[in-house]
């Protein structure tokens, strides 16, 4: 995927308030962009494919209070979710699109509730 198609035609989907940072979720044609701007000029972004969100929703839809580690363990067979950070970014994208929510926070550990999608 080239940079022109990666960042063109993005639509804002939502804001996710996490423990340390706020994340903004943008939707493209085949992917989501999860942005975390810093106070100064820098920031962080991650690309999450739609297939990754569909895979998580299919495997974990309807579950409550699931951690990133548990989600990673359940989604090991996906080629889009290769590490815990990719799973965390996909969960942030699901929260930004209102298909999941952060159900509770214990210390720095987040627990997610994922909605069951009706296909």
C-alpha cells in the first residue's frame, strides 16, 4: 500500500481515551489509522486492516472484560495481528468505531468489551 492511498479519503470515526494517551481513529477504504498525537510536533500512528477488526469481532464478539493478552492469544492465527501492539491498535480501532468499549482499567491494564456483530 502506498502513502497516497494510505492517507487519502480518511474519515474521522472517534476518539479513544486510554490510560496515558488519547487515540483518534480514522477510516480509509481498506484500513483504519489509529493516531496518537503528542503535545509537541510528533506523534504515533498505526495502520489496522479491516480484516483484522473483522477477525477480532468474529473470534471475540460478545466477550466482556478481555485483556490485550487474552485477545492476542485468541487471535494468533490471523496474519494481520502479529503481536500485542497490533491487537491493541485493533482494539482501539474497534472502540473508536463503537464496536467495543473499554470496560474497566486496573492500574495500566485495560479490559475491553467487544460487541457481537450480526452478519
